[in-house]
C-alpha cells in the first residue's frame, strides 16, 4: 500500500545514515587498509541482509533462483562490492572526507550519460549543461580552489573517486536487467564477492585485524551503509506515491555529511569544498529536472 508520509520517513532515515558514512570511512581507515575495511564491512553486511531476509520470511527466495542467476550473482559481486568499494575506500584513504564524498555523488550524472549508449536514452542539451556544472564543481574540489593551475591535490585519489562513479553507474545499468528480489540479489552479490575480498586481504595484508575503534567503524559501515540503508531506501521507493519527492532527499545528504566531517573528524571545511559541492548538487538538480519532465511526458501519454 502506497503511503507518502511513511516513504518520506524511510527516505529521511536512509539519508541520515548515508550522511554519516564518509565520517565512518575515515575512522575505519585510520588503522585499517582499504581491503581490510572492505572485508569487515562486507561480512557484517552479509550477516545483516541474511537476518533481514529471515525476519521477513523470505530466506527461501535465496534458494529459488536459476543457475544463470547464481552465475549472475558472482559476476555482479565482482563489481559490487569488490571493484566498487576497492575504488571508493581507496579514494577515502588518500583524500580528505570533504573531497572524496562530493566527488562520489557525481555517479548519478555518469548514470545518465551511460544510459544513452546502453539503455537507449536520449542525451539532451540540459544533460550536457548539467554535466558541465557538475564537473566544474569536481575541478574546484579536486584542485582545492586552484582552478587555473589545474593542480590536483591527489591525482590518484581523485581518479579512484571518479572511477568509483563509473563502476557504480555501470552496476546500476546492469541491474536494470536483474529480475531477482532486490535484497536477495544484493545478499547473493555480497556473499559471492566475500571470498574474493577475503583472499585478496589474506594475500596483501593478512587476516590479523587491529582491535581498535577502526574495527567498530568498519562494522558500522557494513551494517548501516551496505545493509540497512539499502533496505530502507528500497522500502521508501516502494511506499512512495511520488518517487521524485523522495529522491530529492538525497540532496540533503552531502551537506549534512559536512557537519559530521567537521565535528567528528575535525576537518577544516575549505571554501572550495562548499563552492564545489553547490556546483555538483546544482548540476544533479538540473539533471533531475529533466528526469521529472520525462516522467510527466510518459504519464500524459506524450
């Protein structure tokens, strides 16, 4: 049953959780290598999603898929969590949270561009303009305001952050053809990716993990960012009478995230971060307007 008020509450809960993860990433990476953090977070996420499926009496769906869908789970698991979080955590390991987090938000624009060749969507002038605005913000943040010099604070860190947006957008392009239950699909993807992550962690860092606050932060990421937040957001979309109103809540997250970054991590928020973030969010807002216009056209039969 549709219920916009409940959908907004689920959406706000998701946004609040998303707003804390940049801070949690940095806290976890204080004592953990990115691959160690990924191993802990992925393990926690698999357990949380298994618990959710059992609590909802949907555990049997895990065993009701075709052989092709189990193979699909392994393939998608190599993309998310493996490849995506290797890039994302690598970016957060090298960049301040206030830089890595806004750069990651450009994935929505990358998705719009990739939808043109892979899903047959049309590219409009507004898409191109939104992209110019968005990536102007990326340049401002990545150069810490030294736009004319184009001297990036950490070229590899910026490349990893931008690379993560390409991987995440590609994952959602592939997911459009995924007929599995969303939570079951994510559970199997993460379960399939976990042995690969564990093997890489054992080979590169070893499996001895420090018993510090970083361990708790990594568990928090797995439970909330990779687990509960996804389920809350899927419920928000399912309950929504107006999905655009719920989707617009994501624009709160990066600004709220800066509050946590400032007060918990103690990062001095640079003016270039504010300017760049406003440009990125402005570009995404323009792109969202185009999506809403398309939805209205379809609804009216044009």
